[in-house]
């Protein structure tokens, strides 16, 4: 099974629209999974409408600082 995994923090639909549009135009038809931190309800709805499986979680550290420890 093909899947794409993303992670976003504090994004609104217009912030991720280019990525979603690119994914849709590519013809990708696998599973869409995204981990989200602190996003507005409008973004959750947009991702649901675009077929994403959403995992919301609380952030303990800044995403980039944790990544480069």
C-alpha cells in the first residue's frame, strides 16, 4: 500500500493548499496521513474533505528543535 505522511503546526487551509493541490494533480491515490499540532478547526475540516487520516497531538517541544537534537 502506498501512503504519504505529513506533519504540520499552526497552518490554515491556504498554507497547505499548494501541497494538497500538487498531491491531487500527481494522481496519488494511496493513504493520506497527517500529524497536526495546534491547527484551527477549519484546517481539520479541509484535511478531512481532502481524505486525510488526521492525528492530533500536543506539542512538548518546538518541532524543529526536537528534530535536530
